[in-house]
């Protein structure tokens, strides 16, 4: 792993629920030695990507990250476009709706919307890295990703997030066949116990998946009628977001799902 990759990986540990991280915690999370983490964070601080705050000198993201985020949003305003779509999807289903995007070889949550209908809901963390094999969003992306990407995602030991996680690559590939036939991916308790999720892919201009829209609900609320509603609303929302961001569905995508 190169120096730049190591430094950028350190930035990935900052999340919506972890705004500030001390040197010792960064060392533990990264698995690098403390001297290396200290040196890399010093270089990131010089460049404005992090800054130190408080008496314990914990690190938080710096102004350069905000500048780049604003540039990215100006160039590809998918976050702005997706906000209304997420809100409508959440309102229509009464459950948590979220968007995840590919970032290199990772699938990362970008935004979410919570419904006020229920006190108990599935909680999301922006910038959370999602499992490809364990989540509906991951399966929705893999189903239309190229062979090399799928091979890489399913290589090596796959984590068993719950007792229901499918970790056999052959079984997962069979699941991807079903997702391609259906246009919708589904995961019941495979990433988080007692969570039933559905997801539909979002495509870019090259007809390749750039991410996924998903709806996550407690298993106890997933009736047949609710399942049908979620699937119909997801299809419409994914179609809307794909078209509004200049994307195109591949010809092999199920026509009833893309219509």
C-alpha cells in the first residue's frame, strides 16, 4: 500500500458519528504503527485535509475537504438531486431510504431520509462503507458491474456480518442472477439482524452502476403489501435519479423495472 493510499485511508475513519479522532484511536483503527500515523496526519494537516482541536489535540476534517466536496457537488450534483428523491421515497414507504455511491472499490452511503411514522426505524450513517455481498445495495451494484469488479468483490474470505450472511461466492453469484432478472435486490438480516432491505441500481452515462437507492425496514414490518409498495417505489425512484443525473439503463435491465 502506497503512502498516498495510507493517508487517504486514515481519512475514511471519520464518519457522521465520529467527527474527531485521537492519534491512539487512529492507530488502532488503521493497524499502522503510531509513528507512521503521526507522520501521515501531519502531512494531511499541512495540506489542510485535517486539523487538530481541543486540549487532547484530536483530529477532525479540515477546510480542504469541504472545498473539494463543494467542487465535486458542483461538477456532479447527485447529492442535491437525490435529496428530494430520498424524501419522496421515504414518504411513500414510511421507512428509511438511503443512497450509496461507488467510491473506487467501496460502496459508501451518501445520504438518507427517515420517516416520522415509526419510533423504531433503521438508522444510517453517512459515509458508512457497505458490504457488497451482505447488503441489498451491494448486490444491486454487483448484479450489473463488470466481471472483474465482481470477481474482486467476491475474492478472499467474505465477512459473516450475521448468522444469515451468505459468504459462498457461488451462492452469491446465483443471487446476482436473480437480481438481474428482477431488477431489485433484497437482503433479509444479512448485514444487520432483523433488517429487511430492498435496493435498485442507479446507472451512469456509460450504463454501468454508480450506486444504489435502498429502503430498509425492520423485518417485523415487512408485510407482502409493504414489500410490493417498496419495490414499486424503488423502481420509480432509481429510474428518476438515473435519468436526472444523465444516466442510462443497460439494455439487459428488465424493461418493466426501467419503464
